[in-house]
C-alpha cells in the first residue's frame, strides 16, 4: 500500500466540504488553505482537547475526529489513520444511504399496494419479528 499523501487527504476533505451547507463549506475551504495554518493548528489542538473532555457540558466527542482531521493537514504521521477513518466513514455512509433508499422505495411500494396485499405484508413482518 502506498503512503497516504496530502492529495488523498485533500480529496476526502473536498468530498466532505461538498456535502456541507454553503457557509460552513466556505469556512472549511478557508481553513484548508495553506495560509490558514496559523489558525488551523491551534484550533485542531483545542478541538482534540475538547473531545478528550467530552464529559463536560457543551464539549463533545465529535470534537476529537474533527481536530484530528484538521491537524492531519499539517502532521504527515496522522494522515494514514485519518484517511482510513474517513474512508471507513464514507463506506458506512454509502451503505446507510443505500439501505435508506431501499427502505424508502419498499415503503413507497407498500403504500401503493392493494389493501389486502398491505395487510399480508404486515402480517408477514410481524411473524418474522415473533420468530426472532
């Protein structure tokens, strides 16, 4: 396996940035610029510390991976674990999205089916649940 490069991390971050709303996406874009390093590094450290103290009010565990992502921009040693984590999250998100779309289509078909068919499917579902 090749060593993860800054380009790999940039690709993942660009995909994440694309999914954000416009205002947060602009902030992330600004933080990713090389000229923002003076703010990115201390912000990453603050997020990591906030994630460690997530048991306190307002702070949360969400801060830890966000801080790791930001610091990986500048610390090459952290790129591999961050890229692996982002790849894992993207795969999980794609699986969740696929499952969600499949359930939505199935539910849509269920509502369009004749009433007797609907009752039969609900009965089948309840029988399956009672078997488990």
